[in-house]
């Protein structure tokens, strides 16, 4: 079976500092993969290399067999890649609904039309609303993002990613900065994402993350040092040494 | 569009149509035409500035490219309509080339490249004596006669300008509300995020540059029809800066802002300059005052004041509680 995401020998240096070193990993379709590692391990850099925010020095990234290296970010998105950001990246002056519409527009050829009226495209409005309902923000659709809570914004990030019906979803610390209650809500939401979406997640909240993950990759100084099933990685002494502690 | 906006548009349209009957003096009717022409130029620049976050100091170049092309083709015996179409086509193509060059650099680099390109067009107009008449400029043989209608007189030309202005404004109003307009505003606010949502940021910005160049060329063509003459003085850096100032003063990112800015600056240039020798100082003082008290410009500033006054006694509405995820 073709992996949803196949990374081979990925290298990236910032000057003399190697951010990822010969990273290789295969994520199968429908899999829930957790990427862990201490701060500075290269987790977000790895995501940025997958999305094209950063250009790899050497190596290969394939999405369902399509080579992504050298491809602009927007084309990767059109192939079915979506992500959320560790630092929220939204459109704060716009409504929640408009934010999701921008996500939908990104994959719709109508985005090139300078004559059509966006608000008159009811099908898109309904789809955006449905995505907000999915994350529990249906009633807040017309609110301005700047007036919403941090947890709601995290959910909005999810709505924007899910609205695009991605094949592979990269979640960069989706639970960061959330209260216990909000974490529970988002964890529940994570479980509702259908299996045709492959998920790769960076997360430090190990209780939630371990519950979610099927396979885990441990990065340290830009290198994959442990990879395996949940039980294998947790039991590995190197995981305890560099990440979990005693 | 809200009911209030529709009423405002109808009142503005009635006033603009009735204007030559209200102010019958030819000087003021001509000034109204100038206001509309500069409003087209400021609106076109505002597509880049207000909606796209791209600050250009080379917009007067389109007055030059469209204007000289139109005059030279008319002198060469072309039908005025064909000359106008060719001028717009060439100027829009030039905008495409300028866009490719300018978008190589963001922010300040973009500003400097547009400035340099504007200066190149000015330099060519200044130096190419045999073609452009150099510093002395070149005359358009006569104003065109659209559909056989003579627009030599001030009121007739005003109505012609008003029609072109209305078409341009409607086109840009649709643009601002279109999916493309939404993409453009998204690229202004979060280019990285927009890429990750599937938008081709460079292409959106480039197409906006071209569309702004097209409408800028329309404004340039009207400028030449109004003056029946063009010289390098119309393409200077000061001209580009004034167009930019019109957008900022009135309020970029709104459609009415550049119109208000164009009216104020045109009036100061033409009316205040007859009474005040240092009208540039007056303009500078007004600009500084507006930026201090209304940093977003006159129109958004007045709108904010109006909203604050209207909501002065209204209690804050509670935010709806988030419902659980499905």
C-alpha cells in the first residue's frame, strides 16, 4: 500500500545548525501518528518542510506517491495536505465564517473570479457553517475572531483545516494553551475525524497524545531516534532518557 | 448592501448628476471632472494599497503609458476608440511587466522598485523628444466624440467623466466583494496562511497589480482627455505620491476613502492655491492632523466616530456560549 506520507532522508540546516538530520518516516493511510521530542528537536521544522514553508536541503517528501519537494505550498494543499499552526494564524478582523470561507476558497476555482459576489455563494456559506458546527462553533459564525476566546480560535483552526477535507492533516500542538475542559473537547473532536484523514500530530500533552496515537516517532536534535507502536516507544529507555524522564 | 448605503448611493448619484446645474461656473464643473479623474486613479491604486497591502509610488506611470500611446496613435490617424483601446491594452501589459518586477521584493523593496519604474517612464517621456515632445509635452488633436456626442464643453465632459467613474467604481466595488477580493485581502493579512489554504499568493498579487494598472490607465486616459495635452510633469514622483496620499488621507481599504481623498486634495490644489501661496504646507498640515486623529483615514475614522456615538448608550451584548463539538 502507498504510504499517505513518505519521508526519506530529509535534511535541513540553518547555517551550521542541523534542524533535521536524515529524517525518514512512513505514515500509512488512516494512521494517527504522534511526533514527540524535546524543544528544539525539529518537530515544527519537519512540518514546515512537509508543507513547503521551508525548503529541504536534501531528501524526499511524498504525499500518496506525489513528490512534494520543489512544489509550492499551495499545490501541496491542492493534493490534500492541511495543517494547523502552533501559533494561531487566523484572520482576526474577520468573522469565523469568513475565515472558514477563505479555507474553502483556497480549493475552489471561483477564487480567481473578481466579478462574482462572495456572499451570494450560498453553497460555500453552508459548507463553512457546517465546518463550524462540526467543531461546536455554529452559533458563533458571525462573531469577529478577535472577540473570541483562545480555545474557540483553536477550534476555528480545526474547522478551517477540516473544511478542506484533507487527506493528510498535520496538527502542530493543537492542545497548547488550552484549559483542561477545552482539551477534553478538542480530544473528543479529534476522535470524530474520519479514518480517511491521516493525522500527524505534534503534542506535548502526553495523556491526550498517547490516547490518540497509534504510532509514535521521537525526534531528538533533528534525528529520529525511536519509532514504533505506542507501547514500544513508551517502553524504550531512550524515550525516557530524552523526553519522558524518570 | 444595507438600506442606509443604498440611500447614500442614490443621494450621491443624484447630487453628482445635478452638479452642473447647481454649480454652473465652468471652472468648478471642470474641477469636479478633475476630482472624478483623480478618484479613479486613487481607487485604482487603492486596489493594491488598501486591499492588497502593496504600497506603490509609480502609479503615475500609467498616465504616461496610456496617455502618450493614445495621443501618438490619434496623431497617426487611428480612430479615437481604437487608440483608446490600444492605449489601455499596452498600458495593462506594461502593468503586467511592472508587476513581475516589483513583486520580486516585498515591503520597502516593492515600494522602491515601483518608484524606480515610475521614474523610468518619466525619464523616457522627458528624454524621447521626437516621440513625446520632451519637456514641452504633446497635444491630443481633439477630445474624442463617444457615440458622436461632442464632449468639448465642460458639462458634457463632466458627464462623460461621471459615466466612466461610475463604471470604474462599480467594477471595483464588485472586485472588493468578490472571491478574488477576499483572497487578496487574505494575502494582505496572512500570506503564509493563505498559501497553506491553497491560494497562490504571488498570482493574486500580480493579477491585482495588473487590474490596478488597467484602472490606473483608464484614469490616465481621462486625464489626457481632460487636459488635451500630456507632458512629463504629469508623471512625476510627486504625482504618484499625491495619488498615494489621496488613498491614505481618505482611508485605504474602503471604496469611499480614496474618493474623499481625491476630492480634498484636488480642491486644495486648485482652490486653496489661489488664496494660499504655500498650499503644499496646508496639505501637509491636513494630512498630519488626519493621521494623528484618524490613523486609518478620514472615512474609516468618521465611521468609527459615528458608530461610537450611535452605540454610546447601548449595553455590550453577551457573547454566545460555545456549544459542544459534534
